[in-house]
């Protein structure tokens, strides 16, 4: 089954055309990385998944998620969880960790009076906080947490719906080295538990060894797509970032240094 299937889509943000005649298919057989510099179209793809942007309707174009072009929102949450660092700034200063996790049931940036949380939802929230070892922080104000702690709560927010696929947006941006490695180990554990991951980034060090497919995105176009070892080469990354780059591989991870 295809997780996402974009065919010949055109997208505007305001008056700016950000994608034109763009096609991309990602199936559920493997975890995938979309790698590209700023301005390559990565954020646009995420906004399409979140239904923050829409395609220009055309007979030749289609946008399907899990092979459907229309979704019940609750059903979509149970299949696709988006973990974005940008959500860190949407919560009020008084929001506590538990509320951040519970807000995932409604894809909101807080909890509100009309939202209901029964024992099943509370138990699920506790389960994912235990999984990520953050239950001890559930009553702490989200705004006072470290960036790494906040990132774990945002991941828990997505996990409460037990989605089959997790989409990570620049997962280790702003994290120090040890916290970065810890967070990558969490992603690896989730993959080992059967979750499929789509990781959107411009940092090759964020690519877990378990990910096998890499898509290179530049100026709204897929310029390379295939097996990780064949795609992450000096030539391809130099072309992608318009700068001489040398790629180093160690223990299944990749690093880029000036070439």
C-alpha cells in the first residue's frame, strides 16, 4: 500500500507557486528519508500531509494518503502521525506535559473544555509517556522543559493515536549532541517496533541505519531517488547543496564534511 501518492500536483502558497507538476510515491514497505536544502519543498510536502495547503484541482493531478483522496480526520490521525519541532511554540505557558500529550487526540495545540478524555485516553497517554520515560515530567509546564524534553512530549502527542506511520520534521534540530543521539535511538526503537518512518531533513546525520530509501529534493523537484548507499554520494550531495561535500559513513550513520 502507498503511504503517500502525489501525481502531477501544483501547489500555491499565497501567490507563489511552490510546486509544479510534482510527483512522488512512498509505499509502506520501507522507511524513507526526504533530504533537501531550505527552500527545496520539504515544508510544502508536510503542509500537504497536514492539510494546511491544497493542490490546484486538475484532471491530471491527484493527492492520495493511504490510497484515499478524502479522509475522516480521526481516521487519518490513527494512520499518520506528524512530529514537528514547530509545534513547540504553539502551546501556552501554562500547558503541562500531560496536556500536550492529550492534545494529540484532537490534533490541537492545547486542551479545551469541549474535548473529552475518558479512561482509555488517559491510560494511553500514560502508556506512551512511560515508553518515552517522561512520565515524571507530566505535571511540569511545557515551556520550562528543555528542548529535548519538549521534543519527546511532541512525539508522545503523535503516538497516542498509535499511527502506523510517523513523519518526522527535522527531528534533532536544536538538540545538543547527546540528546540528539538519544532521540535518534528512540526513532530506531520505534522502527524496530514496526513503525514506518518518513524523515524530512537537511541533515544526513539524522538518517537512522534502518532507513533504506533516500529521496533528494531540490527546488521543488525530485533529483535522485533510491537506495541510501547509492544516493548519499559526494557527487549527489555536492549537487544538492551547491557546495563541495564529502560523505563519511560510520556504524551505519552518515556525516557530511566540506569536500
